[in-house]
DNA sequence: AACCTTTACTTTGGATCCAAAGAACAATAA
DNA sequence: TTATTGTTCTTTGGATCCAAAGTAAAGGTT
C-alpha cells in the first residue's frame, strides 16, 4: 500500500499506479479495471479514471479498442527507439543552447555537475550510495541544459517522453559486478558530459547536438551497449 | 454550440474544447474554470475535468501553481521549436525507415502520394478545394513514413507533439494572393517529398533524416520562411 | 489609517449514484 | 449438436453531492 502525501493526506494515484506497473504488480498486457485499481489503492473510481487517462498519454497504458485499458508492453526495439527519441530531442536542446550561448549561471551549474562527477570518479570505485548520487547529478546536468534553452515546447516534448518504465533507475540489481559495470558506464557518461559541455561553451551547435545524441545511447545498459543485447532496463535517468 | 457525435449522442468534450481554444473563444492566458466550460458545453464538470487533464498534457492548457488551468500562449519561438521538434522526430522516423528498407506496400503508398501531388502541380495554379486535397495528401505521405517505421514509440512521440493550435490548417485565409503563395509552397513541399522518397528508396538513412528535418520548416508560412517573420500559424498539417 | 484576523465564498478534488454499452451466458430452434 | 437470439451481468462514462483548500472581503484592533 503506497503512502499518502504528508501535505494533504491525499494519495497520488498517478504516481502509485505508475509504481505498481513498473514494479510489475500489474504485468504488461494485463487488463486494468477501474474498480479493481480503486479498491487496491483505497480510493474511488474517479481519481483512477483520471490517472488512467494521464498514463495513457504517457504511453504506459493502452486503450483497448472495445473498452478498458491494458498495461503496455515494450519490446527491446521500443527501448532503443525511446532512447533515440530522447537523444534527438536533447540534441535539439543542446544545439539551441550552444547557438544561443551559455549564460554564466548555466555555465556554473554545468561546471558544478562536472566537478562532482569528477569527485565521484576519483575514488576509483563505487559504493551503492554513489549510484543515487550519480543519478541526481546526471539529472541535474541534463535538466540544466534543457532548461537553459528557455523553450517550454522542447522541455515538454522531452518530459512527455520520459515516462516509460525502463527510464527508472529503481530496478538495478546491486552486486559487485554491477557496481563495476556502473563505474565503467559512469566514466563513459562523464567523458561525454565533458565533451558536451565543451561544445556548448564553444558555441558549436552541430557538435553539441551530435554528442548529445550519442550520449543518449548510454541509457542502454553499458556493456551491452555495442551488442544491444539485454536492453530491458536503462539506468541513465532523465 | 458544437455538434454531438451521431454514434452515441455524446459530445466529444476534448475536441470541442480544443476547437474553442483554437478559435480563440478562450483566449491565450485566460483562466479556465470547470464550471464555466461545463455550462458552455452543456455537460457536467466531470468530462471537463478529464478534458483539462488531457489538454494539459497536450500542451494546450497549463496548470497554474495555485489552482486552475490557463490557456497556454505560444510565442513565435515556440512555433519554431515545435517545428524543429517535429523535424527531429520525423527525421528519426525517416532514417529508421531508410535503414530498415521500404516495403513494396509502403513504396506504392508513397509513389501514389507523389503522383497525386504531381497532378495537383500540373494544373499550374490552385483553387480553394485543392488546399484540402493537398493537406490530406501531405498527411498521408507523412503518416505512411512514420507508420512504416513500425515503432509505436516514435509514432506516439510525434503524435504527442502534434496538438498545438498552430498545427491546424483551419486558419488559412484564402484569397488569390494566398493561393499563389500556397502554390509556391506546394511546389517546394512536393520537391522535398520527392527527395525524401529518393533517399528512402536508396536506403540513405542519414540523408533521409536531414531532408526530413529541413522539410519540417515548410510548416512555417512559406514566404516568411527565410525571414521568420509572422509565423503565427503553420499550414503543413501533420 | 493601516494591518491583521476571521469569515464567507469561490473553486477544485473525491465519492457515490445512475445510465448505457458491451460481453458472456443460456436457452431455443434448426 | 450447433448457431442464433435474447437476457443478464460486468464495466465504463456521466451527473450530482460533499468536503477541503484557497481567495477575497470585511471587520476589528492597534
């Protein structure tokens, strides 16, 4: 049972349902009934209906022709496509930012992200908590760039495509081998961030775009990056 | 008062509201109240609430911090961004299709669109009805390409970004000068379609992508294309 | 007279009730 | 025995009611 918001004691039905789906409680392909979900979340059917509609537009649910919703299932190709879509859009954002010029504030933000990433790398290895640190860091870096373009249209377009279940970092299994892989992936991602930052600073729009598009592929599990096997979950949040 | 659906006598609240907004009945920046809209459309507040949520995700409405929704207003830069977003995504679709290879069925579809475009051009001038013919034709061409990629993820990403009010062709003023401009624009668009088709047929992915991205800009009013003045409405639907 | 507090009203979000559409099942006829 | 039709039940969509939160206004106090 998901916890309610402290602020008003209300349950965020959308978030809860999204969680249930990404946890696999509602399996891909499964039919979702309003009443069933409502009872499970202890709310009435109305907020569930609203949530269904939202999640449909996010792409998590699919309206069946006749009636009702079904949990959408994603193929490996879907994952790759989602990554490419994100790359295309963030690439667009990067190009615009480079052409527009990086303000001092954004420059400082990005530099901060990079130095924090540097600090993480210097330790030479990762512990479990570092994963979360990196996720936040990475998110900040990307958000800063997208935000700095100043275009809500682009920002929203990216946000709208960032709801697929494999875009969450929750499902990483953390053992030593995984930490090693993560470390390698982190090194790569950090290097790419540096390059993107360089291109942005120099105002090299086309290069910034290209680098950002390439960078998106790191969302696929590192180690399977070049073979594209086993791409069930990406870990490069946002 | 919008007409109800013949099928079940029900009113499509989302479509009606979208129409009201694009017609300017609800002006950009205006606060939208559930009750007010409900009374205007002669429905209860519930479907309006559903519609608000949908239209918010489409980007037509904006949730204000405190409460309520506001009709979103789009700047000229927003229009340009939306065009570039579409270009980026359709470019992606075109590249994928080229790399995957065009099936005979899709090849036939595209050829059909091209020959119908050719027929339209051969007349040497346009009449009012031709505008609609071209709009359909153009839509078919783009839909065929996006559909042929076989990726719902990409398809949906494009669909989600195709709801902005300026993406509709309704607002073209049709006088002789406008028809002349449309004819010129049509020639250009047709030529671009031909090039895209060529690249697709040859399996030239990068080129197809580039051409498609460029083609997106024709969504801005032709004649103001190079100066980017007066870009309030685009006419290249879908 | 200005500011703070309290109260009333506006507006949104949630719950329950009702109607209609679709699906499943059963019964009857061929 | 199978197919078709009618009936019942499930499930969704809409309407109305209720509660809570936020806003505005009015009155009191300093």
